[in-house]
């Protein structure tokens, strides 16, 4: 199982009906949009389409599907679409790009909805870029708890020392708004805008957060700067080959299908950054998987430990209880909707099964080899005696 937690989602078309009068006033006063944002932020009239894909332009929709299909071909099991917000999350003007998708974007490519066919589990992630204007707060408070509950993963990209300290110490603590991914800016500067202090990094790791490295920056301008900054993140969060801490997660962050890479290539990239091969494999599989499970605790913070589920201890007779259709509706392969945890458990069980089959095969080979060795030993006792004599002579010579 391999996981990519950074698949950029194109900015959708803004509709006037999405903006309340207060939002329209604030939108009219805002003049800080970049050229790329200004080209895609013009409001148009008409009703808002129900599905997120219908709110995208046709070229963006096709390019997004190509990237998802390529990730499936490369062997990824879970991906996360990312919506990026600059500086601050304002509940008065914020629009969730994934509203109306019923928890996914491409239903026919999601094994939770396509009856267990091959595909990728598609999660929703919100990333907030923290600059100098975010030092006094960026909208993660009690008023936005319900707004943020629709996202599966929350992440931060601090650009200043103050925001990095706040992200590590305050926003990684267990809460309904806890952040589980911190993405240092690896480009474009030759050095990170702050020093990765071990006390701050250890606190974030202890709280369950992880530091993300997006390999797509290798193909951007200033790739040399990416290598320097990525090695610094590995040194502070993963400890290289010495300490063995697993605080790094590898993600794509690729906006083009040509920049996507297979898990094996990403592992080799991690080796060049100073990670052991086993740690690089864990940074694409086990570590992001535990992060996703830990992110589920935001929805059950100070409440129940997990979602309750009704389990029947004995099969129900016909006509007395739940039928086969109802039984399959709770995550079975008969067309029901499965949860993310069901897919994770299924993939883990497949891995264990492959491991057991491999162990049994190796055991059979060892047993056959042992039988052959016994057969040879029975008829060749003299050669074994001569071997002992030769070893004794060598010991005497060494003395």
C-alpha cells in the first residue's frame, strides 16, 4: 500500500450565488490576488453545480483525471486532494472546493463506491500557507470547527519563524482542529526561512504530526535549492540513518502528469537525501497510513473512541431480521459504501496474507534443503570428519 497525500486540486469557477452579501463586500475589497488566482476567481452567474467536477473547467477536469489514473497505474492506494488557502481561513469568504462530492471526487475510481474494483481512496485535505499576516491567528478556532470537519486532513505551510513555532507547539496538540502535516517551503530560497530547532520538531513529532517533502519541486526552477532544504528537513525530522526517527512523509505535489513518479523512484530519492531504504518505504506507506488513522480522531475528539457499528453475532434467519442487501450495505462488496478504515484494514490484511504465503514458501524450501542435507550427511560421514580435522589444523597455525 502506497499513499500520496498531496495531489493539487485546480481552483474551481466562482459563482455569485456562492457569495453572501458579506462575502461579496469582502471580495470587492480584496486586491491581493495573484495573476493566476485573478484569472480563475472571476465570479459568474447561474446556479452552482452540485458536484465539484462540474465546477471545474473542462481542461482542468481532464488533466485531474489523467493524474489520478496515472497514480493508480503507478500503484498508489490512497491519495489526498489539496485545497490551498493563503494567510488566513476566513469563514465569511471561505468556499469548500469539495462540497457535494459525497466524500470523493471520482466515484468510479474509488474502491469505496465502485464495488471494490481497482482504484484509489480519495481524501480531502486543507493546507493553509502561514505568512506574516498569520502570526496573530489564521482562523483555526471554535468558530471554524464545523467548517473544518468536512476535511479529512489539515496541514500548514509556515513561512516565518513565529508561524513555525506556533504550528509545532500549539496546533499539533490533540484537539478538534489538530494539524497532522507540516510542509516546510523547500523552494525558491536556497535556505529555509527558519531554523528547524530540535525542541520544536520533537514536540511536533511527539504530538503525532509529520513533516512533508514534496518531490515535485525537483523539476521546478531552483532544483538545487530543493535538495539543500530537503536534506535539512530529513536531518531534523528523520535523523538520517543514525537516529531512526520516522518523522518524514513523501508526497507528490505534482501539477502535471509528467512529474509523477512510482514509489520505487521516490524511495531512491529518499536514499539520496540520507534516509535508509526501509525508512523511505515507510514514508510512503506505514507513516502516512498511521497519520490518516490519527486524523480521524479530530471527528471524535472528547467523544467516543470510534464510530459505533452494529455487529450480528449469529446469522439471522430468513424473514426475521436483516437481509443480505442490508448486510452488504455496511461496507461489503455488494455495492455498499465502505469507509476509509475498511479499505485500510483490507489492504493491511492483503499484505499480511502475502507475507504469510511468502513465509510458508520459504519454509518449504528450507525443509527440502534440510532433507537433502540429511541425506548427504548419512552417506558422507568421513568427509565431515576430515572437515573437522582441517579446521583444527587452521586453528593451530593461527596460534
